[in-house]
C-alpha cells in the first residue's frame, strides 16, 4: 500500500521531468541533424569541429573559469567572515538580496556606471588617472559576471562553514596546528563539498552567457551562448544552434559529474 502511494506521488514529478527536461533535450538533439533548409545532415557536427567553433568553445571555458575563480576567491573569505559575525543571517540576506533583482536591470545599471560619463569614469578622473570608458572590455564583462554570480558561490560555502564542528578546530589548536595548517588540513577539506557546489552553480551558467556579452562586453567576448542566440534569432539556422547546444549540454553534464557531491570523512 505504501509503495503504491509513493508511486502515485511520483507521477507529477515524472511528468514534469519528461515534459520540461527530457522533451526539450530530445528536441534539441533532433534539430541538430537538420540544416537551415530542413534537410537531414551531419554537416552541423562537422562544422562544430572547425577552428572557429573550437576557438569559441575554448573562449567560453576560459571566461567561465575566470568568473568561477574570481567568484571563489571573493566568496570563500566572505563566507568565512560571515560565520564569525553576530548577525550572520542578516548579512547573508543582504548579500543574496541583489540576486532577486532582474538580471537585465542590473546589466543596464552597469551600462551607466561603466559608461564614458558614468560613476567609474568620474572616480578615475577624480583620482587623477583620467576619465575613460570601462564598458565593452574584458574587465567589465568579468566584473559584472562575478558580481551577478557571487551570491550563488557564497551560499553553499557559507552553509558548509556554518555546519563545521567547532570542536575540530579546537582539537587542531590543541595539537599545535597554526591557523594556516588548521585551514589547510581541517577547514578547507571539510568544506570542499560547498566549494564544489558553488563552482558548479557558477561555472555551468557562465558557459552559456549571452546577454552580458552583448550589453557589457559589446560582442568583444564571444561564447557558445552568444553563438546559440545568434543562430536561433538572427541567422535562423536552428540546426547549428542546436548542435552547439548539444555539446554545451554534454559539457555541463561532464562538469556536474566531475564536481558531484561526495561525502568526505574527517581524515
């Protein structure tokens, strides 16, 4: 009876997965075998392995790596400091709050900040460096991307640090371990699952960014997400766009497996 009841409650979940996960993936795979005229072909897959698309793939992974790296370098010490503050839940809420704002609104805000007459240019001018436009540069693209993804990196790391048993730190200190040794041998290994989750949450969507490459980078940064948007909305070559999406999905699945959660022991 209990098994039948469990299976009944699984029906909405299975239907949801089938309609909104499996079906779209199958559609993408199906369209990847057709050219712009609707003829069956394997040309799209051959074209993907040409230097143009391979360079675009490397560029996507490189920028996703940089965004993830800078997010981690900022998020880990921030999350660690949050666990030491008195009102840590309040501070965590204030950090997460900007993620509730629409992405497009935040992107347009940075258009004004990094523009020729924006706040950043005025600050540089006041510092004696001279006003300049920071917009449409690699720096502006990575800066805005890190700002947007940072809360998603902080949250899992904060949860891992917050759940850390303080007696383990006391034991390390009693055994003569320095702050660095305690961090390297105790804190970081036991919070590695949070780091992996944060990197997964940031790296995967960073691979397929397209709106920020348009608005903030001014098309100076070309990623797989930009190419997919271009083929679906501009050239109307759904087959090539789907082919790129197939390889992007494969890359995302590989990253999810690579950074999959594994329970770690104390030693």
